[in-house]
C-alpha cells in the first residue's frame, strides 16, 4: 500500500506594489478639495470684504480685505431709504414663511391624490403636471399678471396675494413630484391595515401619510424658503410701493443711474440678506439630506 501525504502549498508572496500605501493621492485629493472650496467661497469672502470698504476703496482696491475698515456701511444701508431696511426683511420673511406653508399643504395633498388615490385619467393629469416644469417662469408671468390685475389683486390693500395664491394651489410641480416619489416608497400594506380599522382616505392621509412624509415636507420647506427669499422677478412685477418691497427688490434701489450709487451699503445689506437663508439651511440640513435620499431613489 502506498501512502500519499498531502503537501501544503507554499504561501505565495504578495506583489511588491500590494503593500504600498498611496502616498500622493490623499494629498492630491485634499488640494483639489481646497481649490474647489476656495473657488466657491471666494465670491462670499469678496462680498464681505467689499461691504467693509469705503466708496473710493471699492473702486481702487479689488483685493479681498479692505485697507481701512468701514463698518458704517451697515448703518448707512439700514437707514438709507425713507423706510428702514428692517421693513424689507419683515416683508421677505412673511412672504417666504407663507409660501412654505402654502407649498407644504397644497403639494402634499396633490401628491397624496396622485400617489394613493385612484381616479380617471390620473396618469394623464400627472403627465400634464410634470409638463408644466418645461414652461419658463417668464412665459407664465404675463398671463398671471393679467389674471390677477383683472381680479383687482395687483396693487390692492394687501399686494402679496398674487405671490401667495399660486402657492396654495399646488402650482409647484417639482414639489408635487418630489412628494409623489416619496409616497410611492411607503408600503401600501399600511393603507390596507388602516382600511381594515375603518379609516377612509382622509384618515389614511392624517394618520399614516402625513407623519411619514416629514422628510419630504422639510425638503419642500427649505427649497421653498430659499427660492422665495431669493426671488426677484416675480416680486418686482407685482410689488410697486416702497414699503411693500422685499429684500431682493430693495437691493436694486442702491444702484441709481441718475445719481451716485451706494455700493458699500448695498454689499452690506447683501451680506445681511444671506443670514436668514444660511441659518434656515443649517437648522434643517440633516433633514434635507434625508428627504432628498428617501425621495429621489424610490419610485
């Protein structure tokens, strides 16, 4: 009898490049990230530095930092007009917050109808709603102005109605689509269990869809606030009185083609106008990322 003894294969040596740690790649990535951050932050840093320059230095000094700090631009810009600039901040805050409420309520109800309810021609109406995203705002503003002026809402006792009424009618197709995508990811077994317990469509919306739609609502709120706060064209068209102006429209008053322009105070108020948007974004940043992830990958 021949006994065969198993032989153990000798371990193969690892290739010489396998244990080498990439030395230059982390440094290269860091340099690229620093360069990108510098490009992104340069306009902001330049604007902050320019807000602290005098009128003469703004023309002669194009550097980031001022040679002589002029903090008086902030006080001059705040009281540059017959109306305090704080009034413009209040107007923008009111319009932005009401827009957030209107988009949140109306778009959530419209999305619930498209995602959960069954009715005739639902697919066609959803396609028509998505098709409105292809219409530029400058095309829609003309018939909107004619309609609201015919109804007597332009220049009325409360001039913000033309800006707010569309937001309470689910006219923002992007937010409706965002919430529809989110609701399609909610298991329908929850709806069936609620129906067994005797809940109707409104009960399902109130007790199931609404609590679970918090990430999508936060995403809608953040984008609505930022877009409304930065909106210039629609607010310029519908607002005509100085005391009714919002921050974007009021900033254009610092530039006067017939007299001397107050560039320093304009940049100072521009810096202050960034603070509400920045604080609003920082407060809901985590929920924003969660809402985008849960709404964009399901459908």
